[in-house]
């Protein structure tokens, strides 16, 4: 059985490929390589012993989508392709809306043409904006987004929900990821951001390996355990297993309609707690300074993860130490390349 994985050459995509292939599902990767390197797919082959089918192309290109659906007739789609840098999205809103929203519309048109009605979408906890309740349940209000990236995720959820409403056979699961971190325990795949990392964990990794001098901790006066921002970090392998669980549920059960499901651990971790955990796991010092708050940041964000357990029989299994150890192994691999 084939599943189309858009954005499958990226950070989360490659981890999903490993889980799908190890479960006997044949992924078909469609990726324009705008934020990925094909060598990551070769390393997926090293892990799984099989090469994933790969088509280099853009989800906004109707012809490429047609050729892909004609040749492979995927039964379902894991839709991960998208641009994801919050700051860049503020600078380039049209590019973000075009890539993420117009791309999703092209994909849905082609799915409809080829009677493919099952899709799992990479959404984000960012759709909750500044949450009123912690932990955040799926029923919390969404749409209070503060940047075009977040707004594109919110809009795509609405589009998918309307599509599922109009087509009684459509099955949609929007997975709202909290903060994916870490890397595959093999040390062969992980996240390798170009330039200065935007996110906490890749920044810490580069300080620990000596590529960056020090981390700026954005604010120490939030109403949190130690004043620094709190997030729900989850291991990328757990996240990938959540995708497999979502696909398997779709293939097993005929529940139609739109569902949104949080993927997080349910635990809030502060920036300084993360720094400490990384230092212990890597046996390195992570130099840091306290800096002003980052505009648009919220104090705390962590999931009510009970729906994923109820609906997907999924829960995060890997702890903070494993996230840091695997991230460190991967960082050493890329530093040595
Ligand atoms: P990534 O950039 O590593 O992967 C995205 C992949 O999509 C890349 O390989 C890129 O080349 C590809 N791509 C982008 N636009 C495309 C297009 N128009 N056509 C074909 N391919 C295209 O990012 P990731 O961290 O693996 O994220 C995957 C998805 O998960 C994204 O949709 C992202 O918004 C979402 N998400 C990520 C996080 C996170 O913290 N990493 C959190 C929440 C949601
Ligand atoms: N932080 C620092 N210094 C840094 C980077 C981050 O102190 O150099 C702090 C932030 O202020 C925040 C925490 O570390 O308190 C986490 O920041 P990240 O940038 O790693 O993650 P965010 O929660 O801000 O955002 C991420 C993605 C979004 C996504 C969201 C929810 O960047 O795209 O998780 O999934 F929407």
C-alpha cells in the first residue's frame, strides 16, 4: 500500500518514512528540495534497507501531482510540505501563503481527481495562539495566530475541514505538533537548519559543538517555573510514530470527517531546564546569556495529550534525556561530515 508523503525529504518527513517503511507501508516522496538534501533519503535507505520512491517536484505544480498520482495511486497522503520559518513568514507573507495554502489546494484538487480521500496534515500548536488554558485541549479556540506561518496552518485546517464537510467520504486528521526535537537514534537523520537556527534545540546543539558562542535566552521574567519560556518538547521519532498511528487508523476505520489531534508529551519544559538536560546528556557546557523577550513569544504552551491516546492509542514514550542524547549524536554526525 502506497502513501504519498509531501515534504518527505525534510526533518520530520524522513523520520516518518522510516516508521512507515518499517510498518510495511510504501512511501512515495514528493519534495522540491527547497529545504532538504537528497542525501537524507539515502540515509533513510541506510536505516531501513530500502530506498523510498522519490519524485523531485513542487506541490503547486499540477502536472507533477497528476504524474505522481497516475503512476503510484497512493491510498492516503501525509502532507508535510510547507515553509515553516516564523520570522521569514512575516517578511514574505505572499510566498508563505502561496507555498502553504495554494500548494495544499493543488494537492486537494488532485486528490479529488484521483479519488484519494485520506489525508494527515502537519498542523501546529501555533494555531492556538496565546492559550487561555494549560494544558491545551483540542477544543481550545484557534486562529489567534500572530504571523503568516501560523495563519497559513490555521487556514489550511479550515480548508481541510470544509473539504471534509463537503465530501462525505473524506477523512482528515490534522496533527497539531507541539515542539519536535531530537533525531533518529541511528544518528543518520535529523534537523540541519541552514544559517542561524531559529529554534531552541538546534541553537543549543550548535553552542555545545562549538559552532556558536552562546545561546540567548529570550526572557527570564515570564510567569513560569524559572521565568524562561515553557514548551512541550517531543522526540521526533515519537512524532513520526504518531503519523503512522494516524495513517493506520484511517486505513482501519472508516470514520470520516475532520479531526484535529495534539501530538505532545503533556509536559512543560523551560529553556533553562532544556539547557541543563542537554548539558547532562552531552557532557558539554552550553554557555548562555539572558536576553530580552523575543517579540511574539508566549510564556507557556503544552498539550493536553489525552485525545491522541484515546483516538490513536499513541503516547510519547521517549524522555527529555533521549531527546538530548539523540540530538547530540546527530549534531556530532553533521559536524564531522
Ligand atoms: P522541513 O523544512 O525540514 O520539511 C519540509 C519539507 O517540505 C522540506 O523538505 C521542503 O523541501 C519541502 N517543501 C516545502 N515546500 C514545498 C513545496 N511547495 N513542494 C514540495 N516540497 C516542499 O520542516 P519539518 O520540520 O520537517 O516540518 C514538516 C511540516 O511540519 C511542515 O509543514 C511544518 O510547518 C510542520 N511543523 C513543523 C514543526 C517543527 O517544529 N519542525 C512544528 C509544527 C509543524
Ligand atoms: N528560545 C530561546 N533562545 C533561542 C531560541 C528559542 O530562549 O535562541 C526560547 C523561546 O523564547 C521559547 C523556547 O525557547 O521560549 C522555544 O522556542 P522555539 O523557537 O524553539 O519554539 P517555539 O515554541 O517558539 O515555536 C516552535 C516553532 C513554530 C511552531 C511552534 C509550535 O518554531 O513554528 O513551535 O509547534 F509553531
